[in-house]
């Protein structure tokens, strides 16, 4: 079961990358990054959602669901809860203080 969810998760990751790269920017101009062109909304004009934006939304939801499922599965496993839990600590190595040397005459 975990292999199926992991495979779906990886495929959704690649799908999100491809879909986001296919979308065109709303305002590709440099002045738009600094509030130019008198836009009334925060992220540009909001029109009807295209097929790519709907696919992005649904794939993002699926990505979040598979991420949560994988994290819950991993937390329920009986392994160590911390990366450093199984590591034995080494005692600190200290050198004995040396007697100050007296200059020879």
C-alpha cells in the first residue's frame, strides 16, 4: 500500500512541475513585480479558471493528501522517533592540564 501511495506522490510531483511550467504568467513585466500597471487586485485580474489552473488545483490537493498520508504512515511505524535516537554519545575528550614550563637559563 505504501508503495502505491509513494508512486502516486512522485507522479503528482512531476505532473505539478509540468503543469506549472506550461502556464503563462499573468504579468511578465518587471514593473508588475513592484505594483505597476495599476492592477486593482493583488495577483492580477481574476478571470474564468482555465483547464491548466483547475488541473493545478486538483494536483496540489492530491499532493497534499498523499504528503499527509505518507507522514501519518511514517509516524505510526515503530522505528526511532529521532534521527539521533540510536546514536551513542561519545564522552568529551579533554586533555589534562600541562604544567607551565619554566624557561631554562
